[in-house]
C-alpha cells in the first residue's frame, strides 16, 4: 500500500512542480524582472518538491520513495507531451 501512495504522491508533486514551472515560463515575457521571477519560482518549487518527497519518505519505506520518484518523472513526460502537442495545460 505505501508504494501506491508513493506513486500518487510523486504524481501530485510532479504536477505541482512542472505545472508551476510551465506557468513561470509563460510569465517570463511579461515579467519586469525575469531573473527574480525564475529564482523565486525555483526556490518555491524546490521547497514544495522537497516537502512532498519528505512526506512520502515518512511512510518509512524505500520502495515508496522510489515509486514517488517514478511518479514524478512520469508526470514530467505527461506535461512535456501536452506542451509539445500544443495543448493548453490543464492547470491554467
């Protein structure tokens, strides 16, 4: 059961991380200070991802963490596929 929670958690962390990244990239052209936007976005995304993976790690099992990493990477491919297809991301 922890592996299922790990995959679900990894998918959720990946959706938030890559969704926020996509939103940041779309805002760069209109940003007054693109460097600051990128830095703040990176730190916030990193903190959220670290907190998410830490929460999954608290399940106490290495397979759950590995499953979460698999879910995270899977979500990256899902988001990239949507972007390449020219579709609007579901979180916008």
